[in-house]
C-alpha cells in the first residue's frame, strides 16, 4: 500500500508541475533607452514600456522576458525568432511594416534636436545643421530619414551613429558632436536628468511618428492577444496611470 501511495503522490506532483508551467515570450529591448527601458541605480530594469509590458503580461497570464539587443540588428533578431516582439519606443514606419507586424499605435513621438548648453553652434532649425557634426542612434527612424535625403545628409560636416543614446549624450556633452537628432520623449527625460548640460531645440526633423509594439509578420495570434490585454489597460485607466507616473501627463493614444 505504501508503495502505491508514494507512486500516486509522485504522479500527482508531476502532473501538477506540468500543469502550472507558465507560457513565456521574449521582448527585444534597447536597455539603455530611458525613459522607455533602462537600468536604475540598483541595476533593475525599469521604464515606461517595461511597466506597460509587465502589466500586459500579468493580464495575459504569461511571462515576458526582456532581452537586450543591438538596435541596429532588431530586424534580424525578430525574423530569426530570437525574440517574439519589440516593445521599446519603436516608431511605426512603412519600411518596418515590410518585415514587422504592428500593434495599434499607443503614443505619438517626433524627432527633435539636442545641442550643447548655450547652443554655441547657433542651431535653431534643420537648415542650421549644414556644416555641423550631427549624430543619432543607429537603426533609428532618424537615421533612415537622414539616409533617405542625401542632399540633407551631405550638408553635414559628419554624420555619426551610436549604438545607444547614452553614448550619444556623452559625445554631445564633450563637444564631439554639435547636435543630436533624438526622439522627443527621450530628449525631454534626459534634460530633466542633466539640467544645464544640454538644450532642446523645438524643431521637428522628419514626420511625426506613431509608436507601436512589433511582432513577426506571421504571428497575428500573439499580436492579437497582446492587443486585447493592452486595450483593457487603456479602457480601465491603468495605461493612463503608468504614463502619468513617468511623464506627469497622459500620452496614451485612444483614437487608434
């Protein structure tokens, strides 16, 4: 009887263990992209998109793993199946739609200029970038926009791209670059952290973009599951609260 009892207990433990296995999906991120995704002083991964994603995972009853990737290789990471989605302040563009399946846009963003404090190069508009050293993040929509307009790019003294904006901001502070083309959300957050070191120029570079979550082209099932959970966050005000915690404003798009 004892042997039968122990065998039954082992079978129940095995069955219970199998039944509670949590479904997991991998999110590709640039983990040096504040305020969307970055490490705090304790080394914990935090950010606006991180909070949105974690709440979405909770509502879906799944686990999201955040995996840092080279932003310039995001296409290869996604199409190769190394990651299941990209949720990291990603602009929706026609070029990316060719190999990515997007969620509904959940916020707007635009590309603006950051210069050294005091604006020593006297840069106030896109036309003032002629003869200047200009930088942006590699693989960003800003880089695509610049590369698509050769005459604009050729007017620069040099065009530098960076693996992440952390390195770009450091170059700007040192004076190794005259201006950075940067998404407004990141720029304004950086300004609050480094007051007096750089200056934001209210000049829109390229079109205003919409931000979305990207999936592999054939993965409509995952896209729809994530969208359903995210929509519930918008409907009950949770997404708004997360936005207000990070930006002191509700930046969530509703007419999507």
